């Protein structure tokens, strides 16, 4: 689980709630009509902009912001060098007995073990990367759409509240609820956009880039292994993906199978 995402959402929520509690009357910040306008309007426009499948898939994609852990680059390099040593010693067919936790890595090893040629391996792995990025982009766009819709409906709620307030100036008892509707919808829209949707969209974009980076390392290693280069040459080729500090640890990646 990504602790940073959880800490950010929880701490942000706690700070807002604490600020409300300090004010003395938390019930003033709960208004059902305001929630219906902002929440319902945001959801409605999301379904208008995207298909139902895309909306529900975006929820699955969003879970990556909470539970998906990107493997460290050095660990990926370590694994691929180890598989290259196995292939050098026992042949590519021996890779079919390996069971890496990463699905993309497992797929690459299966292609090698099945004897796919270099061009086919490159094309299939590149297609997998491209389609994965496209799926991630849709999920990001769903949350970006919600982030843009929530403040807009907050403003719509504010306008509704102002109209109600101005139309009932002769009845002072109705001014309070109307003003609450006018202000709370703006608050709800801002919280949904800037505390939830935008941070999740940005985190998904970062996760997508990290995952794409790891998959490119695996793809390149698989192509080199198909070409039959030695594990040491593979190690040197993959070190370019590491930080300069980690590149100096040359012997660290000469892992014996």
C-alpha cells in the first residue's frame, strides 16, 4: 500500500474536519441539497463524458494510487540479470520454470522460453506498454474531468442559493439556509476537486510513468537476451537506467542464479 497517498488524504480530511470542529457548529457545514448539487452533478457529467465501462474501470485504476507498489529499478535489473544467467547456462527454455511476481516480466520470459523471434517479442511487449498507458490515461482523464466539474457545480449551487436568497429578501428566516446553500456548494466543489480528484489524477500519472519505465527496462532486457548477449553485457546495458550513484555498484548486480 502507498502510505503517502493514504497519509495525504487522511491528514487533509482531518485538517478540514478539525477546522470545522473548532468553529463550534459542525452541523452548519452539512447541507444535503449542496451535496446533491455538487456530488450528483459531478457524477452525472462524468457519465456523459465517458462510457460506463471507462468510469468503472477508472475506479480500478485509481486503486493503484493506494495499493500498487512499483518495484525498485535496481531490483528489476537484478532480476533480469539473474534470468540472463539462467538462460546462458541452461538455455532460454529454462525460463519457463521461472515465476516472477510481475505479470509483464512473466510474459517476457514466456515469450523467450517459447522461442519467439526478436522482432515479435519487441512488437508484442511494446504493444502491451502502449495499451497499458492508454488505459491509465483514460483513468486519469476521468478524475481530471471530475476535478473540473466539481467546482463548476459548486458555482452553480452558489448561483442557485443567491437566487433563492434574493427572491426571499422579504422573508428574513429564509436568508440563512439560502446563503448556506450558496457557500457550501462552493466549498464542497473545491474539496472534491483539490483534495481528492486532482491529487489522485496526478498520482496515477506518476504511477503510469513509473510503470512504463520499468516495463521498458524489462522489454530491453528481453530483446538483449533473445540476441544472446552475456549477462555482464546485459548488466552494463541496463545500468544506464540507474542513478549515477547506483551505477558505481558494479558488482552489486552480478547476481548468481
